[in-house]
C-alpha cells in the first residue's frame, strides 16, 4: 500500500499559500501568536546557561540510539511485555490502523478518547476508527476545536493556532447546544470551562484511550507524554484499554536520557521549564494500583523511517517534534500550516512530507524556504534543516521534476560560475545594463524572470558596479 494514507494537497502549496496570505482572519490569528512562542523560548533559553551543552548531549543520545536502533527497540519490546503489555509492529499506516481497530473491536469498545498525537494524524487513525463504527473524541483542546471544525491541525503543538477566539466561540455555540449549553460565550475561561463540561462525560464513559508518545524508554518499557491540560492522564488511566501509538525513532535508552531531552523539549516548544504534566506509563494496572487500564498496548509505526537511517536525511530522525522551527520560520509565519497541504508543516514538514508522500507530490515544499537558517539555529537537536531541504532540491533537479526553464537557468548559471573571470565580466555588464535601464527611478516595477518578486514589491536597481569592482577600488585606495 502507498504511504499516502491522508489526502494530501501538498502539490498545491503555491495556490494555498496565496489564499492564506489573503485570509484576514488567518493573518490576524498568526500575528497574535507569532511573537509569543519566539519570546517565550528566548527567555527560557536565556535562563538556562547550559542549554547549548544540553543540545550537544541530546544529539549524542539520539545518534547513539539510532546507531543501535534495532537493539533498543527489541529491548523496549521485552520490557513492555515483562510489565504486562503487548507490542505491535506496523510497517505502514494501514497496518497500524488495522492493529488499533482490531484492539478496539476485541475490547468491544464503542467510545474512544484520544490525546494529541501527530503520528495518529499521519496514519489517518480517526478515519479508520470512524469507518469501523467507533465514536472518536479528541481531548486536547486544540485538537477538539479542529475536530469540530473538520480541519487538520495547522501546527504540531498548537493545532488550532489559526483559529481566532470568535471562530472558536461560533464552533462551540453550534456544536454544544445538543449538550444543553445554549449560551454563546466569548471569554477564554468560559470557553475552556464549556469544553471541560462536555469532555468530562466523554472521559468517564470511554472504553479505549489512545495517546501518542514523546519518548519510549527502552530501559523500563515506559512511554512518556507531555501535556499542559491533563487530558493525556485522563485518556490513559480512565478507559479499560490504553493504546500508545508512536514512531520507531521515539525510543531512547534510559530514564536519564529521557530527562535530558525533556529539559530541551518544553523550553523549545512553549518556553516552559517543563510542561504542567509529564506522564510515564508502564504497562496495565497492577493489583494494588488505584487506577489505570486493564490492558496496555503499544503500536510502533515505521512508515519509511527505517529507510532514512544512514541516508542523507538521517538527521531528521533526531526530531523531537517541539515546533521551534515552525515558530521561527518566516514562511510558516506568513501562510500558516494548512498551506503545506499535509500533516507536517513548516521546515520539518518540508523535509518529511516529500519523504513520506513522494517528491513528485510535495516538490513545492522544499522550495518554499528562503534557507535563512533560523530553523537550524533554534532546533534543540541541531538538525541541519536547510541542508536537508537542499538535498530535496538536488533530487528534484536530478529527477527532472522541476520546470525545464528552471533547470536551464541553473545550467547557464553553473556554466558562468565555473569560470570566475567570465562570470565577473558578465555580471558587470548585466549590472550596468540594469542600472541604465532603471534610469532615475532606481527601481523596477516589473522584471522578466522576476515577476513573482515584482508582483508584490519593487526590485531595487543595481548601483552601477559589482561588489568585486567596488572592493577592488577600495583596496587600491587603502
């Protein structure tokens, strides 16, 4: 089966980005939150002098784990079984969904509650469960909002960041009247309390709870989730069955390794020292436990990740899904997540989506970047995202997926770039020509081959000489 299990519109990034730029409510929502994540992270990092040392340590932990991934995964499986749980391996999204649906059917479940999980979005789990006849309720507030709106998440840690308060109020007023809540509330505490009233009954009556995992600990067979709402705890302790779905690269060797990564995760994601709830789950309820599930299952998903081991995209397997690269990306900040057309947006999505859906489907995403380097600068795991985006661009060129005109332009540029003297002479001629063409205006309102730029802004005209010419003149004076 193809890995493309979630309907993708990644091929339409350009048109979707254009619509996003014209969407007034989206721009209002993005403007409201853009600086929030950046400022909070900056302050959190500033308060931790050893942050860069921790980054290097975390990188070494992940690289050692990836170098022996089969060993740690097998050890994790042994510990899960030893603690009374069951582990299921899934090469594809379809296999993962089949395992989870089968577990729910065996449990004779009717209602399923879910914590926030990007891997469940990746495998289209909600669709599979609903098709099998189960009622599925997202319990993270952001995920619950977009479930009501019938939309995918637009951010990996803040799924409803694209929604304004007024839009949320409209959604709650529309959907909660059947729960007896007929008053339209607009204040944030009131909206949160209304969601709590609706969801509490769902938690108490759920048969199965499904969560993701931020980390899997090989040493103990434990899974770890971080939340700020407590919905994760209610999802994994109240239902009879707890299912954890996670991708294979989430495993780390020891509890100490997990705590090192946790010190980076919250600071990079939300600017907190640690999230409000950090929950470790190890197997089903024991005889003397006060709460917990009767059955504990872990579904580990590959979906192409093993193919990334050791190739040019290997570094991407260190990602801990903090969202820092999204928060600092000027492109994501301008168009939001839905423009990217699939589960993972921003720089990390521009790397992952072509790997999971194919470069032909998602070739626009690696090109939707200025390669400014902010994403790499803030990444807690030191992932060289601009380099990985360039790898996709190289593949696109080599496989002739890019437009012929662009390939010919690159060939022409490469011809001159390999001949420095010719390059400098041609550049000097071109700059003088453009300078004269601009005349006294000093700018161009339109230029052939630069229409995308001049459509929204003027192009400054060259000043009559190249940098090398100016540098040589200055050197002679000195």
